[in-house]
C-alpha cells in the first residue's frame, strides 16, 4: 500500500504466536507493509467481557491473500459486544 493509504477488511487468523500472526485476508499485502490488526479474542474476560487483541506490525511474507505479520506492539482491550450476524457474514466471505 502507498504512504497514507488505508485499507479496511476482514481476515481469518490461521496461526498466532507471541511474535506474529498468519492470516488469510480479503486483500493482498506486500512484504514491508505496515499494518494494524484488531483480532476478536475467542474467550471472554471473566466469562462475560469480550476482548480484542489490538496489534501493529509489518508484513514479513505473503503469498496471494495469505500473509505473515510480525508484531511490533500489541495489547488487549475490552470490546463491545458484536452483532453476531454481521460477524458471521464477514467470516463467510473468507470461506
């Protein structure tokens, strides 16, 4: 992506570690691209509060829409409850 260009989309997490994440996205990204990801965490805080993992990093490698991203920073944040129908529709597009 060019400087100052913003792309918004949905991706599916394929693999995650403390150092980075492998995703299948709606768009292709070139190695070196700076990126911010907001991941919906699969478990709830205190069995009630949704969490998001908010990350920044750089695309290290890509093959089509699958790319590996190295984390530069990350933090957990509490999140509002999502509309499950909208989330399911976005996830279906990646299938």
